[in-house]
C-alpha cells in the first residue's frame, strides 16, 4: 500500500484535428512541472502510460486526452518525456466519431496501443493509437448507469490475477454532491467496450480541496494490487485560478468468489492526501498515471495556463 506522506508544494479521416498551441520549449521550471500545452486548448484531462515503454524519473511515453469541443480542436496527443529535455508533444488526428470534451483515458491491459477514452457525458470510445493517429474502433458506448446531467472525469481499467478486466469510473461530484464511483467487468473487442453489470457503487467525498466547487473525483486509477487512487481538484470558475488539488489513496478494488468487482472506499474523515497542491501552487490536476514500482505522473488542465505534467515518487 502507498504510505500517506503529504507532499507540500510551495506551502505544503473523419476529422483531422489541428494542433493545440505548442508547448513551451524549456525543460520545465525548478518545481518539476513541464508545460505540454498552452492556453485553454492545451490542458491535460486524462492520461495513460504507453504499455511496455520504460518509465524512470523524468522518462516516460504518455498518451493524453484534451477536453476540447470544437470540430478542429485536438482530442489526443502523445508526450515523449526525457530527463533534461523539453517534452516532445504530438497532437494526433482523430479518425472516427468525434467526441466532445474527453475527460479520462486508460490503457487496455495486455493490448499495447489500445485505450478507452471517456467523454464528460459518459460515452466510452475504444481508440487505437498508432502510426501518428488515433482511430476509433466501433461506436462509442455509454457507461452503465449513466444519467442525464452526470459529468465524468475519471476512468480506469484493471486486470486481476485471473486475467479478467474490470472498469472503474466516477462522476466528478461538485461541492456538497459527492462523486459516485462504480465498477463492473469489461471486455474490449472490435466493436468497443462491452461492460458487464455494475456490481459495486459507492459515494466518495474528499476533505481537500474544500472550497471553490470541489470536484471530488477529477481522475482515478487502479494500481496492480487493487489500490484505488483518486485525484480531486477545485474549479473556481476563473480561467486564471487559483486552483488547488490533491491525490488520495481512496480504497481498494477486489474481486469476490463470484468474480464480481467489489469497492471498499474510505470515508472522508479517513482520507489523507499524499500529494497536495494549494492555491499558491495553482494546479488543477485532472489526470494521473502510475508505473510499477514507485513512479507517478500528474497532469493538469490549468485553463488559460494550459496543461503541465510532473513526475512524482510514491512510497511503497
């Protein structure tokens, strides 16, 4: 399990999409953040590490999605991150049904190049990233239990020891309205994701951020051992922020004797952030990814300030 160690920062072709504004050409500021997109079109709203690619401090290959809505605005980009170098950012053309406002992304276990991207309204897209483009497989599929008015920014795929794959996703919640985390089995075939019956559903609220329209679940991922990691963020409805964020070890995903997914999430009072960014840091984390061992990557959608990523170490 990840140890709860608080990190204080500062204070504690269907359509060929034009590229978002380019990232800055510097390796990154001294606080470790590296710009990977400029302006409101350059935010990072979901991310996944490229399966099989090496990961070390400052080194990773990453696929990200951007929460854009216009016909000619980028939806997917690849990042080549190398120590001491500016990120190499490639915006990819999207071939297939064009989504609006992608909010989450994860890699399909055991299928390099295959990903599930989830739009804010709860539609899941199976995409293949290869040869410098993102190609939709089949048609988008609604997440089970989706309701009108729901907003989704979190999605993860987890393969257990039996080889079965499970999906975990969450509504983002807002202020007093808690996030709702759900889980089911899933098969990813040629026609897109095929979700099983939802066998786990649980509400989640975080203690921080605690103001400015808290998004209790701005992203989530499931580690190899079933640990559920959740990012939260505040959105003050000002494109300059200030934003605040945290990442939590929120609970566990297990599988029972009937091969159903089971969620055991912590209550709000038991949650302690191991990564915390206050308003002084001004970061809105909307994407998280974890590598085996002790590496994590955070991604932000900082509105007018674009998108940035940062490597972090997570103790085991």
